[in-house]
C-alpha cells in the first residue's frame, strides 16, 4: 500500500481536511501527524487560508 503523503499533495489534502475541520490550526496539526513536511510554509499564504476557511464554513 502506498503512503498517502506520496499520493496526495499537501494542499489537496488540506482542502480535504477542511471539510471536517474547524480552523486552519487543526488542519496544520493533522497534516503534520500524517507526515507532511513544511506545512506552515505551504499554508502561509492569505489566499489559501481564506479558501480553506470558506470551505470550512460551507461544511458546518
């Protein structure tokens, strides 16, 4: 079985997690636990954070 970190990109996985998360900090923690590297660097952009927050609001 392949490692999920190898098959799904960090940003794509962040959007998947946003459907079941309440804040970006929770997404960051989950990504780190799953083995993704440089999480803060990838999720530091304001546009990306805004898109994740928008998706989280829709899934409430």
